[in-house]
C-alpha cells in the first residue's frame, strides 16, 4: 500500500493511465476488426473506408506509446495487403 504522498499520487496517476490505455487499446482492436470484417465480407469499398479510420487510430496509439511504431507499421501493412489482395 502507498504510504507517502508521492507514492499515493503515483498510484492515482497509474490508475488513470491504466484506464485510458485500456480505452485506446480497445479502440485499436475494434477498428482493426472492422477492417477484417469488411475484408471477409468481400466489400472492398467498405474495407478501404474502415482502413482509413483504422490507420488514424493505429497512429494515435503508437504516438501515445501504447504500441511500438514498428508494430503500428506492421498492422497497417498487413491490413493494406489484405485489402489489395481482394
């Protein structure tokens, strides 16, 4: 348990960050799924629209340090490859 004022504050901050990170992580996964669902359905136009939204969210999570920039690039590349393969 946090005893000093500093450690209590850090615990509060850590909880705030944990919740915010969970929200961004969930949004990241949701937008990636939207692209994959559109690809699976065979709707190229819808997949491209979903991809545009996903790229913005992927870049945002990478800029916030939630995921590594190389992981962001890998996700974008793989999603784009699936769309091009349609």
